[in-house]
C-alpha cells in the first residue's frame, strides 16, 4: 500500500504525495472544510493523524526497497523544516496584524451558541464578520482560529497549532476543553457557582494531550463524540473528566439544552474535587 492510499484510508483528503520531511495539513472526510488532518512523509516511513478522531499517530512503512537517497532525504528534511519555521513566523505575524484590525463586538456565532451579550475579536474581511480566537504557546502568539457566523472554523495557513491554546485565566485549576463555545459555557456555569478556573481551549481532542503535558494537573471537559475520540483523549491524559450525557454533544450543547443550573450541577457532581 502506498502512502497516499494509507492516508486516504485514515480519512485524509489527499491526492498526491506531500512535501518530503515536513508535517502538512489536509482536510478530512469528517471535516472537509477544515484541515484537521496532518501527514508527514519521510520516504521509507510516513505518519498520519486526523486530529478530530485519532489520539495517536498512525505509522506507514514502505513494503518494498527504498527509492529515496538518504543524503537527499536529510537535506530535504532540513530545508523543509526551515521552510516550515518561516511559514510559522509569517502566520504569527499575520495573526498579530489581524488582531490589530479587530474590534470588540458581538458576533452571530456567539449568539447561536447562547451568548448574545458576549463580545469578542471581530475582523471584517471581504464584507464577512469573522470571530478571531488568538492561539498562544508559552504566552507567544502563534496563530488564530477564524470562525464564521455559520461556525465554519479555519486556521491560518502555515501556523503552529500543536500545543497552542487560548486561555481564560481566573486563577483557578486548569480545565481543558476542545472548543471556544464549550469554554464559554464552562466559564458561565463556574462563574454562577463562584468557582475559580483556568480554562484552556485546545481546538481538538488530539491537542488536549499536548497542552496537558505542559501543565501540572487539572480537569478535562470532553466532547461526547460518536467516535469516542474526546473520551479516549481524556482517559489517555489521566485527569478527572466530565462527558456530556448525550452522544454528539459538547458541554455548550448540554448547557443550552438543560440550562445553566442543571449543567453546572452535572459538571460539579462529576468533577467532585473541582
């Protein structure tokens, strides 16, 4: 089986070999409008991960003799890494520029998620209002998530997403979740219960583990995916975790369906030490 076929069997929408020696993002079958898929081809071996459904990286190995010159591979890998760093720097600079163009305003996405009075960084591009979520690593801006009024989410081309997060810091215990709207719901119920928190929006289940590895401990509020990805990520991290009762829901869905009081009681009951 060639590497492209292996990628496609793992749900990555790819039609030709990626650049040698560098992680490259692609759309996936489950999220064709986002680039949740990441692949890296090294000639003899390749790596594949769908961040929405896979906690671990899948490894491909060539079945025949290598056709790659190892010296050429080493040089290509070095050049690819330098090019990737350049793209990441460009993306970070673009994120900073976008944030300077933003105004604090309400946004249709926030209204649909149950927060009509919430304001955020709103950037107008080609007449469209986009909600901008800054993404940081060690307090350094590395990129941003752009959310349309319909909830379509994108990252800047070339930006670093691994280990990056957005945080609401109220000087409390660490709480990890995937999405921004989920974090807003957690923040709302904890404020109502007068509990402190430090919320980290990780943007995918796979990235929660990477963010958790940089922290001393905390809690997980996982999405109840039909695939079970969110719960698998929470179990792998090993922290206490909460899962909404209905399959297909995240905590924002649960909050909107049962109300703030019930959602808050469910969360606190599950995370008894919070």
